[in-house]
């Protein structure tokens, strides 16, 4: 990964690069008639810790560690990027929606069981993730259509109480 495309905090791709690659991967999937799936996910700071504002206290420390969690669960061919703030994307080339759902569950489980270290050195800080799963061409044929569907799935995961994976089967 070239440094110019790297998010300095998390060590994964930055927003500009991941959006560019998402478009390229959709073009490639269309050309070769292959499936493509994507995960849109966010850190849920309040799922486990309800009595304090964890996001304000440990945001940067957790984001830095979360990049390592993402890199641990992704395959070498997958593209991981930070889209904005605590919003991330994982692009899964040549991956069915069923396999993407399994990858999303691995990410959710790994995050839930990871022992983050907070700003003050506090161990065992826990966070969760909400994940939306979409697939090309079932959920859309452009990056914009897929992102819209992924955002809806992510919103649904939040509304179901958090720490959930929601798969958009079709429109």
C-alpha cells in the first residue's frame, strides 16, 4: 500500500482511494461477469459502555487499533478503507453476498472480542460494529447505488440495537 493512499490514523486506505477503487472494482466485476460485495460499517462506541462518553475519551486510540482488526479479518485481495470518521468500507472482489455476510460476521465477532486499550491505558475497552452488506449487481450497478443500499443496511443494523450485520438481499 503506497503511503499517499493510506489513512494516517488507521493504516488502511483513505476515503479518496477506496472510492476510486470501488468504482474500478465494479467496472471489473461487470466486465468479467463476476460478483462483488462490499461491507459498510461503523464503530458503535456505546453498545457495551453506556455510562460514559467513550467516543470522546478514546476515539483516536480505538480507531488506530481498529485498523489492525480490519486488516486481520480481511483477505489479501480485499480492499479496506476509512470512508469518514468512524465509517469504514471493505470491498470484497469476486465474493457472493453469502460469503460477504460471513466476512461481516467475522468482523463483528472479532471487534466484539477485541480488547481495545483506551487513551488512559485502560485495558478491555469494548466497542461493537454495525455492518451493512451489499452485492453487485443485486443491490445496484454503480458505486452510488451500492453505497445508498449499504447506508440503508447500516441504518437498519443501528435500529436493531447495534452490534448487528444486515444483509441487503435485493432492492
